[in-house]
């Protein structure tokens, strides 16, 4: 089954806590009555977790690249020394 954009929005709102309490309650009732919706929610949740993990890995890689530039290039020697002094206190 192809999930409609309305279903995707409703699932997102539910999982991200953006739905109103009464809408959340109605959505949970729909999940009880509709196993396909329950499966869609499960897979959507897994997808969101993977996207979040990927984003974290990308951020770590960017931070590591900046760290390497700041602490290995000679033109950043003064900055590097300032940071190291700050942490020696």
C-alpha cells in the first residue's frame, strides 16, 4: 500500500509530538483498528531513527574536519595555543 501524504503528515505529527492531544488519541485508536497503519507507523519511526543517526554521523564528521584544520594547520597556531591555555587552567 502506498501511504498518502496525509497519512505521512499524521504519522509525523504523532511521532514528533506535534499533534493536538485529541488528534493523538484519535490517531492511536486508528492504529488499533488498522494494522496497516500500525505497520506504517513502525516503519516510519525506524526511518526517522535512521535519518537522525545519519545526521549525527554527518555532524561528527564535520566537527572532526574543523578540528583537524584548526589543530594541524600552521596558520591556526595562535588559536590552537589559546584553546590549549584555556583548558590548562
